[in-house]
C-alpha cells in the first residue's frame, strides 16, 4: 500500500506544482489547500461523492458536468479547475495525493517540514511533543506533523519526512525475523 501511495504522490506532483504556482500568484494557496482538504474529507464521509469520483460508469465529460453542478460557487474556480483537470486526464484518484503534494509545497515555501508519524495506538501528548522537538532538530525547519494510527504496524513507530523514513515498527522487526528464520531453514540450523 505504501508503494501505491508513493506512486500517487509522484504522479500528483506535476499537478501540484502547477496548482501551487497559480494559487500562490493569486494569493490563494492556503484557501486552495483548505478547499482540497474539504473535498478529500467528503470522499471519506460522503459515500455518494466517493462513488461519483471513482465510478467507471462515467466518462470524463459526465464527471466534468457533475463536478460543475456540485462545486461551482462552493469552491474557488482555481480548485474546481484543478479537480476538472485531474478528471479530464483520468486521474480523479489523485485528489488526496494532490492535496498532500500541495501541502508539502506550501510547507516548503514556509520553511516547514511535513512529517508523518504512524503508530499502532494514539500517542500521548508528551510523546507527540518529543517527536516534534526531534523532527525540528533533525530538519532545521518547523515540523507540521500528521499523526496516523495504523494498528497493523503492531507497535513502535514509522516516521517519514522529506526523503527520510525511519521504520522501527514491530511489523518490520517481525518481517526481518521471518526472513532470518527462512534463510536459516534453507541453510539448516547447524550452519550458524
């Protein structure tokens, strides 16, 4: 799944660069990001909107007409046009990735480090503060941290920012142990 997310982020980067430039020129970068946040929230909480955006039964023209009807006057022309461009290129699945890449570009401009921290359980406030302090020290920038709970990592943390990834999750350690056991099984236990 992480590989799919990485591919989507890479694919969305060109769109985000163009949108960032246009939004920055219009003095609307923060507003555009806020509108993308709201559209991404709708994908999660409004099943009909998610179905509309992801339906293979609609062609690009039908989706464009539907977006025009739903969003005109509710979001800026800039945001609506950006979503329309994604859909025209058959990349309506990139809406969340577009938001994240735009957020990263705005953060870079503001000397902020976008940090994602994944844990199996919610972190205590003191743990969050320590992670923020360390991220600021390592990056030299003000961290903007997104804390994500992912029970499937079982324990530990995965911390990502810029091109750096620190994976100290229980899942990764178990996968490593399984590889070692598999290799030993192939060689035989007596060949330590």
